[in-house]
């Protein structure tokens, strides 16, 4: 992915508006094949960190889905996903708990 597009997506992943974050996470998934290994790792770091404080389940689901897709590239290590350990699983709906469990199990 070209640098301009990467920065655009990265900024929106950290946007204050949950709907913008949700769309940005979906866009990460859409552009997965265009990511370099470094971009995949950087986006995963941003998404995992954003997921920790996500207050909207739809945005969190999109972030976690994007992380699953990024992890499938082989360019994202378990250490990159470690911020997800900060998410209190008991506070999440079961389907989101499953995403987090799958990601942290590698």
C-alpha cells in the first residue's frame, strides 16, 4: 500500500469517532493484500491498542476482525497483539470474547 493510503488509514484507526474507526478497520481488511509486512505489523499494533479502550461493540468487532485478518498474513506476531490482554473479557459479548481468545492463542 502506498504511504499516503497507509497514513490515512492509520489516522482513522485512531479517530475519536467510533464509526470512523469501524470503517477504518474494515478498510484494513479490504487492503490486506496491499500491505507490506511492516505496514501489517504497524496497523495491528494500532488496532490492538485501540481495541483496548474501544467503547462501541461494532467498532471493536471490526477492529478484532481486522486483527484476525492481519494475523493471517504471518506478519503479525503474538507480541504485537499483547495489548488485547488488557481487555476485560467478562465485559464482552461471547462472540467478541471468542475473537480475543483466538487472537491471543495464536
